């Protein structure tokens, strides 16, 4: 038996909601995932989450706090979900209070990329660092920043939106009217579409399914010149946004996670070389660029930890 | 007589070094400026600064700490000057210790834009805010960031280099090999050169002196279409870098100072409209964009304050 207080970590996604029991840096139990689109808006889904937590507590009575990692804008201070990417019906939901009331446990809601950054800082690749840029590469680019040993949430918990930062002041118009947003260049869908075009140019027809990042990673590892050039372009664009983070925040470490990070050397190689080539000495010498320690469980680990800390339990 | 402990604030520039006696938000006395280029490297200039401080202390015995605001990379923690923009001979100078030994007072060295941000936060336009982006527009663009009520210095005190952030991932190559650095688009010299070209295109020859930002501000205020378009372009490029700060840090306030900020409405109008048009609601609603309260004295005020605080005197 562990003597640590346990936390509930909720990994909220557009496809599924995963609820796990967290002990330090490990998810020690997980309930069957809830299918997000099957629920008609927030209240029934919150009911189901509360029911799931109740079941988990029967087996794990040491559960003492609930943390939810949400894919979108949350107001950490007030426990509100402003709105979620790809999940309708979640505008202005007081998720923290709803969970607290239904489960009678202290709860917190946090942006999922912030939760991932927190997990990597407390238990993972960035342990012991004070100034951290963490990001997840997937459908979009999520970011979490730590400066002076504190998560940077900003005025309304909206900080860390790396995917909305611009890499071209005259670029494509993005979700908020913003020009050149990184998400619109290196999100999963953009990469797949770009690869499909590049293959077509080289005389090869590929379905969009065969142009997903996982396929492109394999192809690049086998020396496929089209796939390699896609990853080089990816690295060029991502490095611009990360250079901006470096010049603004002078981090000790950049931690890269999310499905696309599995591309490995074909991504990290050109990415690190772009960064090194464009950073002044002071920034360069003290910077490490590393893959995340945790995978999909990072959001659960981080949000559970934040909830336990805020409740004064760890 | 004031009962506050007084600080020395040093405003170190490529043309002159100004040494002032600081009481809270006021410079209550100033020594005659030292002509930077007349000194052969760091040691004689440090001697002259120490001599100046010694004179000021005779009249102001309450002086209790020395803060130096430096135009370049400094290591705050170790009190080192790594190197200064436009001032040769200042690589690897232990300025803090040199000042402490010669003056027998606690001293600190800080980046000048950080010092400006600190002054605006403690006494100026950003008083009471917790998340601040401050910048100075001049020969280059300097930045100072405050998150969670603390100056963001980063791993090696190099944070806040807004002028080195990129607005175009395929842009011009800058000082550190970095592509699209803001400084290379809206520094004083770049603006003047751009204006000269634009006037030439419209059939008017203007000397580079007549294309300086101050002249362009006057011309724009009088409705000169070329000058107006230069400021619109300036606002477009600057807004890109500031949008990146907003999406990364979610600040409550952006404080803009430096000589170029005197352009006033011809700059602030289009700048604010670019920002508002490209920010998501959560970011937009809680953001103010304001001119700095302090002018050239900001560096002295901020660096003196930091030195007094670090010494535990305020």
C-alpha cells in the first residue's frame, strides 16, 4: 500500500474521457474510457465522470483530490471551462464546482498542455529545472510554460497557446483572425495535406490516411525523400515558434511530447539544428531539447498533482 | 528630507552613461553624463562611474544601493556583463563586484529593458498588474516580462529579447543567424531606410536624417500618406511579435515606451487594432495597451529599485 494521497486525473478529449487513479508519477488504475460524442452536452458527461470516480474510490479510498486536464480554454482560478476544441456544449461550464459537489472532494481544472508541462516538471524530463517550455504535437500544438518555478497561466489562465503564435506576420488567417498561427502550418491535418500534395508532385498518389504523421515517420526513417522533406519543413516552422519562446523566456529545457513527437530523429535532428543555428550563445549553451518522459498519461499525472497540491495534500 | 533609502540608478548607453539619485519613482539628482566612447574599455569607465557615485553620496548620504541598467546581455545572478550592444570592451565584465568594491555599497546589474519593465510595474503604467509585457522602441526593440508577479529572467538572465523574436520564419537573417527578427524590421535604422525608399518611390528625395522616427511621426500627424503607411507597416510587424507575447503569456497589460513610442496615435491606433483583430476573446477582453509612464529615467528608476530590494532595504 502506498502512503501517498492519491489523486484522480481526468484526461478529457474530443473522442474519449479517461479517468485514472494517480499515485505520484504513475497511473495505478484506469476506468473504461467514456465516449465523449455519445453525451449530449456537459451535464450528462459530468454525471458519468462523477459516477466513474465514485467506482474508483471504492477500490482506492485514499483518493483525495480530482484534477481535470481540458483541451481548451479554462479559467483555473474560478474553475471554469470557457470552451473546448472540438467538443460542443462546453462553453462556460463550472466544472470545478460541479465535480466538487458531486464527489465531495477538492477539484481543479487545468489546460491539458499545462498539466503535461507540470507532470514533466514534477516527475519527468524537466525535473529540477526552473524555466521550462513544454509542448505537445498532435492535432494542434499545445504549450505549457514554467518560469521561476511556477506555471505561467497569465491573466485568465490562457497562457501557453504556442499553437496560436505566429511564424509569419503575413501568413494564413487562423482561428482567431490571427495571421500565420503555427497550428495552421503543422497541425496533423495540415501536415497530411501537405504530404499528399508533395507525393502528388512527385507523381505518386497517396490517400490522406497514408499521409498521417505516423506513416510519414516510418517513410522518413526508411529514407523516403518526400517524407524527409515534410519533416524538414515541419522542423523549420516549429523551430521559429520555439526560438520565439527561447528569446522571450530563456528556458533551460524544451520538452516535446504528443503523438507527432514519436517521429523521433527525423524531427528532432533538423529541429535542434535549426534552433542551435539561430540562438545567441547565452541561450544556446544552457538549453536542452528533449522528448517528453510521459505519453498520454501526462495530462492525468499533471492535473492530479496540481489538484493535490492546491488542496495542500502533497 | 525623505526617509526612504535612496538608490543610485545607472542608465548605461552607447553614447553616454547617466548616473542618478533615485527616491522611489523620482530621480532627485543627476550627475553630468559620462561620454561612453571617450573611455578606453571598461576599467576606466567603471572608475569614472565610481567617482561620480562618490560625489553624489557627499550630498546624498542616504544612498544605500547601486543598480545598473545595461543595454545588452547581463547575468543578473552573478552580476556579470556578457556583452553590450554598440559598446566594445564590455565582454565578461564583473560589473556588480567592481561597483561593490569601489563604492562599498550593494550593487546589481540588470538588462535595461528589464529595469524599465520593473519601474513601470512598481511605480508606473503597470502598477498593480501581475502579468506584464513591457517594451521600448528605439534603435532596437527591448522587452521586459513579468509573470506571476516576478520578473522573467530565465535560465541566464537573457529573457525578454522581444527584438530577436521572429515575425517571419523565412525572413531576413539577423544578429544571431535568426530569421525574421523584429529588430531587423522596425529598428530605427530600418524604419528610416524604409521611409527613404518609400519617399523615393513617390518621387520625393529625402535625406536619411529627414526619415528618422521623430520626423515620420510629425509627418504622419500632418496626414503625410507615406509616413502614415510606414507607421501602419510598423504596427503590423510589431503587433505580430506582441500577439506572440499575448498567446504565450496572456498579459493584462502591454506597456510601450522608448523614443519611437512618442509617435502616439499614428502608431498606437493601428497597433491596437491589429492586436484586437487577432486575439481570441479571453486574451482580448482583459488586455490593455498603454504608453509607458516614464521616459528615459525608467532604467534608472527600475535598476535602483531592484538593487534596493535585493539588499532588503525596501
